[in-house]
């Protein structure tokens, strides 16, 4: 009942294409209530009664498989005893009740109805288990590849369910793998930024300059989100890989300006003049690198060829992040560098005047 209630609520969602419960619990069946005392008087055990019924409906290969090996060819053949197809296909309830039962030490047979009471019931078509516990599966088929929206809706419905004792609801399937991948990519991105910071700190022998270089990453992430939203692209594994690629390119562009500004400032130029000169000199290599990357990723971002649509989110993430970071690199990074080092009173620094 819990599964059916959940399925009915999910079918109303515009994000769901179909909902399926494979376990049919109202399938017609027959229940055998074996009279153990009567069966023992006839020399039968409950297992022998069930085995005789299974043999009549299918074959004895289900309960006692037997093989014969051809001595000439060595091929093995399965030998079974079963009713004819016509007999099974036209079997009535009277025929079922009169299925002959024969004990191992008794030459005579007795009909099934003499030792068992047969009652029609509703029974599940299959009984599934997961980690010993019996489960009823609810398969949800979304209309699109976006699993985040339907995942939020499913979790919201589960949170509002009032479950009886010893009943649990667990979400499994592709959504679990998606959440784990997002978590790992998030940790990987954070670890990548930390490692880049540590490497830059050792290279520049400063705690401040690596921080200035990394200021271009947050606007780049904003550009990724904005471009994915504009192109109606979901945040998936491929787009997250594009974020990591974009981070590396953004950091390399920022290094060009920060490093050259420091070199010019050490040579005696005023801080503002050193920053402006570094932006002028390094603008061309930054634009060449960024434009080459953007133009090279445009065919992949369009996804016009068969099978290329799976790589389109990666290209779109890089294009969006890199497009914004180019502007950020030549404006925000120099501004942050000028403000921080101006307050520290660097070598040759003078009061900055703005002339319009």
C-alpha cells in the first residue's frame, strides 16, 4: 500500500514519464493447506506432496534434475518427466485436485485433494529481497536526463510519508551514483584549489599573491552557472569536469599578470604603473590562449554530430567560465593586486591618483 500510494503521487509529477511497480501483489494463485496427519498415514511428507504437484505442473527437472551423458559424443542431456502440453494446457480444477501423489514406499497413489485443502488466493507474482529484508520496488522513469529535480521531489514525498513499524523507504538507482559523483567532484575541486594555492605559495614565496591569483575562480564559476542556464544544460559529471578544466586555465591566466606585475615592481616601477604595464604586455597572450580554447570548443558545445551531445556540457562549462574569467583576469585581478599591495606599502609605491 505504501508503494502504491507513492507511485500514485509520483505519476502526477510533470517530471515523471512513468512509474512501475514490478511486483504484482494481487495475482491469482492457489494455496495448498496440507493435512500433515493424513499425509503421514499414507506415507507422504509435505515435501513429497509439493514435489508431486511441481512435477505435474512443470517437470521433475525443477526438483530432481537428472542428466544422461552420451558415451559416444560426451554430450550431456537433461532428462525430465512431465505432463504433456495438452494435458497441462487443458487442466481444470478437478484435474488439479486429482493430481496423483505416490509415496516412495507405496505402490498405490492417492489424489491431491485427499491430503490437501485447495483455496484460491491473491499472491505476489514475485517476492524480492534486499539485504535479507523483503522489498517492493517502485521504478521511476523521468521525462528528461535531469535527475536532480525529480530526486528533490521524491525525497520531499518520502519525508512526508507516515510509515508503519518496521517499514523503511530507501532511494536507490542512478540518483545514488549521481549524488556520490557530485560529492566526489566537489571534494576534488576543493582539493585542487588547495593544492594550487600551496604550489603557488611555494613558487611566489608569499601567502598573498596566490590568494590574488585565485580571486578569478569564483567569477568563473558564476560564468559556468550562467552559461549552463542560458543553454538549458544540466549540471552533470561532464560539466563538472569542465569546471575543473576552466579552473586550471583561469589560474594560468592570472599568474601571467601577478607574476609580471611583481617583476616590474621590483625593478623600481610604481605599483600602479607596474600593474598597468603588466596588463598591457600580458593581455595578448591571455587573449590568444583563451580565444584558441573557446573557438576550439565551439563545435563540441554545439553537439551537432551523433554521440557528441554527451560532451557538450563539458565544452559549455569551459566556454562560460572562461568567457567571464577573461574579463575578470584583466580587471579584477589587477585591482585586487593593487589594493592589497598598496595597503602593504610595497617598494616604490606612491599615492594613487585617478585622473578623468
